[in-house]
C-alpha cells in the first residue's frame, strides 16, 4: 500500500514538472516565432506585455 502511494506521488510530481516545462517551452517557442517574424518584417508586429498587436505603418 505504501509503495503504491509513493509511486502515485512520484508520478504526480513528474507530471507536474512535465507540465511546467511544457508551459515554459510553449512561451519560449511563441517568443522565438515572434522574433523571427519581427526580423522578417520589422514594421508588422509589435508586442506589448505579452499581447500581440499588428501595426500597419503609414505609407
């Protein structure tokens, strides 16, 4: 019984760590994509406080 509880706790902790890493990687990948778009077209994308705003410059 005790070993089953230990395995459950270890499994829960592993899942929690995996979800934290996945969330972190999701944020990093999103930021990398945003930087890549900015490098391609520097006047089309402006990020402010994690929110994306598309900006069309005056021609």
